[in-house]
C-alpha cells in the first residue's frame, strides 16, 4: 500500500528530478533524426542522422538516350560525423545518392548505390546497397 509519506518524502527532490528529466528529453528530441552515441573509451561523442527514402539519381553517358527503371527508387542512408552542428544542419540536398550506369549491359542487372557526401561526414549505413536496374526503352 502506498503511504502518504512515500510521496511526500523528499518531495522537492522528486519534482526537481522530474523537471530535469523533461528538459533532457526535449533537448534530445529537438534534434529530429539525430542521435548521440559514445564510440570509444575516451568519451568521444559522434552524431548520427538518418535520411529515409532518399531519392536515387542515374548517372549515365551524355549520349545515352535509353530509359532505365531502378527498383527501389529510394534508399535509406545513415551518416555519421563528429560535429553535431554540421550533422544537424545537413539537408537531404547535401547528400547525392546515385547509380552509375555508364557500364550498363543489356538485360536486368544489379547496380551498386554510390553516395557523395560533404567533407567530414561519413556513411554509416546504406539500405539497400544494391538496386535492380531494368532497361525500359532499348536503343533504336
């Protein structure tokens, strides 16, 4: 059974702890999609951020008039960096995900997803790493 002393004992310490917990919660929730992780024994903190459903672009030769279909058309990218401000200000436009089809052969193939990132930002994860490529309109 709850006794009244259980709630009222050190009441102001409990209220203070609760308010501090709320402040910490909103501080980390305010950085949407950004999480902090300790990565080594020295206490170095790195920031990670996920970009979900990032659109892929096709890189091909300028004279290549063929139409391609990529399945899936989007990838999930997780980036990592040591500068929290830089990761927080990173936008989807700063990340270029592309499939290089300059050496594409006829038929249905898979192609590697390539990522171009700003300096000091690294790739942590790409999902999927390969996509299926289909030729829609052959060369006439």
